[in-house]
C-alpha cells in the first residue's frame, strides 16, 4: 500500500493507512514503557546490590533481599496485563537464582543455608510475580 497522492496502475488513487488509532494508543504505550523501564531499572539495581554484597563476602543483607523481592513484585504488577516480559527483565530474572546459589558456596554452613533460603525466596517471588491468573505457565505463549 502506498501513501496518499500516489496514483497506482489502474488510475486509482492510493491513500495512506489510517494511523489515528495508533496515535491515540501511543501516549499510553509510552507511559507503560516508561513504567516498565523504571521497574527493570529498579530490578537491576536491587539485584546487583544483593548479589554484590554476597560476592564481596559481606554476608546476607535482609534489607537488600526485601528490596529485591519488592522490585520483582513491582515488575510483576507492571506486566500484569501483558502476555510478554521484556527481554532485559527476563535475563535478570533468569540469572538471579544461579548467581545467589553460586555465592552460597563461598560461605560456611550456617550462612550458606541462609543464603540458599534467600535464593529460594527470590525464585518464589519470581514465580509469584510472573504467574498468570490461571496459574503456571500461560498456555497461549
């Protein structure tokens, strides 16, 4: 399909596609994209803070863990109406459990167990935050 003002082969005038509906949705989409970007930024920052402390052998920071779980929950709320998750967020979420689990090996047994419990809590937050109303994986994806 061509743009307005062009005459096609049979003498018929081609018109531009109607973009008015897309123009109305664009501001809402931009606001949702901005909210999603902010949620991803918070997720990245809180994940890095929590894992960095573990890697530095500073121990388990309960406040940082709570912040990470809240960021995961905020992401879940941000994407509740969407059938997809942004790729940047999916990569962060996929790396959290292995990173925390790997750090647990750096610690002696009582602390190691607490860190593994924290990893499990993070995994549960991810599952709860990305769960569909039907539960489990969305079969339409």
